[in-house]
């Protein structure tokens, strides 16, 4: 527990809380107690599924008012019992940026999204305009006011989600994996922003984060949970820095990638161009928006483990949308096994290539983990027994056996990611695209997932991975494509790429 002094006043407190989600046998945590000090930066760390995000749900009021279950204990804000206060009555004091920023967007453009919360708080229009400009400058996105939210990269969406809370000026800001989708430079900017909010505006920051090493020197208080939701260590960061570091630090692995790529080209992209339309513009009108893909060319070989890297907003996710025919290119060609992708029926195309989404819940369509995996095999002509055997094998492989009767939407972010990968691997696509596959994963799960990807490459699968995790790229990828301003500027074997980069 924090030491309470005049300079270190506890403004938000969890007191002897035990909580069990509705339908679960075991509680997330038992007799949890901790306090958060005014104007300080607090970090919560631990393995995927240990209850880190649930602590934020508890503080925001989503537990137990949205996520139903049995709650014992109390939550205090400035010594006032808020345990029974609904989330909507906490939002002027406590802001919450969730793991998936899209899940909390309510409007269409950046400006509208930032204005939405202030409108509900009856903020005067001139003040709203000033706050919007200030918040966008804070997150490094000046000039994006009129941009459609759907045109933003995953990292940019996270920045806007944070900005939409900053404008309402809450006293407490809860952040659930705020840098998971960001490139290293953007991650640094967000961490600097968090530090400024705490130091300059005396905002209380409570942060769940896997990249905690990058901000350890600026964290005031930390709590580490184990896989059972039990507190391993909590307290002042500087007093226990060595202990915290030992608990969360991991050595970067040496490169274990093995070259399996053949000379056969499976995906050929030539001189690709794409511009998103202006919001509200007619579908067939001339596009005058920002060009995202600009004369992009690349050739992916069979059994390659390719990592696509680059800063947020350079066109990585948009490239995936074009390959999967979610969007149509303005110019250029995309060929799969020598045939234009337009010549494939979509069902045939998706039997050849699989996509694991950046936000895994976007691809969930059933009520339980078991049903989600079985749905992937719905159109596969094999016996029911073989389907069940495949599903059980995946449940075991990705440590989801105990969660098979749960809804996919109540899993932790790490568990959701493992489920999304498992459901795609069931149908044996020849090329697997992964959009930020390690988002929300702790170190052990990231390593385990990448080793599974390596095994798939050995078995003949081609892997194309979009990621900002350069440590994993260095360790597992066989080739790296770097995109800048909508085009490939480097396409090199991994070892050569890091020699040039370093």
C-alpha cells in the first residue's frame, strides 16, 4: 500500500475487493487493496489474463455495473464511496482509454469525436474549439480535425482516444495498453504526454502497460500481479526499483529465424496507388483526400516470414485492406499466385489467405470460444469428430481450454489475440497476414506465439506480419519491408536490414 503523506495524498482507493465475473467459478482477485496518489503516475503489470484491465473496469464503474458479477469491498474517490456510482456519473472525474480505441468512438471525424464528451458536459463552443486544438497538439495530430476516424491507423486512433479524454479535463486518467499499437517514436510521444499530464496538470495516471520498461524512470508507484491475480509486489517505484525490474524485465532473444523461403513468388504488388475519399463524398467522385499508398511495389516469396514495419499512418494496414479487397486500389496490380486478386471469388480468396485483425474482437461472431473455433470449420468438409479434435487441439495449444464456454468478448486482450490466431489456423490458409499480432500479450505469450508462427513457416505457410515490435522482428522474421510515405523504401533480409538501420 502507498504511504499517505501530505505530498502523497490518496485520491482513489480500492479497499478489500473481491470480484467474480457472472458465470465464473473463481474470482479475478481476492481481498485486493491499493491506493492511487494525486498527480502521480501508477503502473500495473502482470501476465495476460491476470486481471489488470479488470482493475481499470472496477475504477471506472464498468465492474459491476456493465460487467455483472459478485463484488465485495469498496471503491473510494477523494474519501467518497463510489462503489455504487454508475460509470456515466464518474466520467467528469475519471477518464478511461480502453485497449481498443475504436470501441469507444461514437462519431465520424476527429473533431466530432473530441467535441462529443465536452458537448455532454455543456462546455461553451469557443472553449471547446480551444481545447480541441490544444489536445491535438498534445498528441501530435494538429490538422487532423476533419479526417474520418476510419482513415486513421491503429496508433493514430489510440492518440485520438487519449485526446478525446484530455479535452474533458478529468482528474484521473485510466489507460489500458495505450502504446500497444504505436511505433517507437509515437510510443515515446505518448509516454512524454502521460508524464506532462501528471506533472503539469496534476492528473492522476493509472496505466496498464506491457512496455513498462520504457517509462519505469518516470513511474511513481507500481503493482505487479501474478497469473492468479495476486499482488506479487506493490509500492513506491524508486524504493523497489530493482525488485520491479527483475519481475518484468526480459532479455531480448537472439535471432532464431531459419530461412525457408523459396524462389516462388506468391504475392506480387506493382505500382499500387490508393487515396481515401473525403468524408461525405460520393463513392464515384474524384478522390482528393490524402494519398496513403503511393507507387508501392513488393514481391512476397513462398515460406517467407516477412515483417512489414514503419511509423503509424504510412499505409501498412491500408495495404492489408487492399490485398483482402476491403478497399479497391486506384491504380496498380495485386496478383496472388500469378492471378489478379479481382479474378478470385472472395470465398476462394479467403481460403488462400487469412487475416488476423489488429483488434481481435472485430472478427468474433459467436457466443463462446468453442463456437468461435467451430464456426471457422463450418464449411470445411471433414467429419464432426475431426472438427472437434482440431478445436480441442487449438484450445490446448493456445491455453484456452478453461475458457471454452466463455464469451470471446470477456477474455483478456491477450486471450482474445490467441483465440483470433487459433481460429485462423484451423482452416490451413497458405498465407497468413498478422496485423500487430503481439498486441496485448506479455513477454512469454509473445514468444510462444512467434514460435508457433515459425512452425507454420516450416510446414509451408507464408507469414506476413505488420508490427512495431522490432525486438520480435529481429528475433523471428527472415525478411523486413519498411514502408515510408506509402511506398516500400527497404526490402531486405532481417540481418541486413538491422545492419543498415543501426
